[in-house]
C-alpha cells in the first residue's frame, strides 16, 4: 500500500461516517499499490474500496464467533467477497504506523487477486507475508522501531506464519 520514504501528509482527517467510502485515501492507496507491485511478484489489481467501521463492527467482522467485545483492537480488515478494505473510524491519517495498517490490508487484496486456491490452511502464511511487507514499508518510511510500533516480535510472527487457522 509506495516507494515513498515517508507517508503522505494529510491536511486533516476527513469525515468518516461508519460504512461510508473513503475517497480521500485513493492517492495513498494508489501509491501503496504501486509499492506492493514493485516490491513483490504480484500483479497490481484494480484498487479496492476503502470504508470506515466502528471498532465493534470490525471485531464482529474479524471474530464473528465471539459473542462479547474483545480486548483486541482491530485496525483494519479486508473482505475479499466485497473487495473492500475496512478501517477503524479512528484511523490515524497522520502517522506512518496508521498508514501501514492500510498497506497490510492492501496486501491481502493483492494476495486474493494473485493467488489461486487460497484455503483456510493458507491464512497463517498469508498473514505473515502481510506483516512482513508492513514491517518493510515502515522501515522504508523511516519508522525507528517497526516491530515495536506494531507490537509484534519475530517469535510471534513465526507462530502466525505457521498457523493453519
């Protein structure tokens, strides 16, 4: 989701009513898409839609089997059936870390449009790839400690990559 050395600056957060499109993010998504195409062997697909959702809606989207609110903050999600990326309504337009969550979800969009026969057992490796590209993008954006910024370490990432669920 940019061969940029730094993320795009924003003139301030636009209106983000839940479920509404985020047209102001299109230039950033285009740059990130170009970065991913240059940084991977994936073909660049059409751009996904980008929408905002509440934390409760994102948690329900990501963890539909959990009846109660979780103590996990979901920054974004990708719905391959809809071709939409969903971001938290509190998306941080001003930080590279905030932008990196958009990139992470854009990686999933690229994966869906470039890989055949993605199944449940592929989730770990695909999630791991999205994190590794997110970390690389943050490094290139000049973030001092990308691992710390995402709250992840190498051991945890290896566990995610090996997960079959």
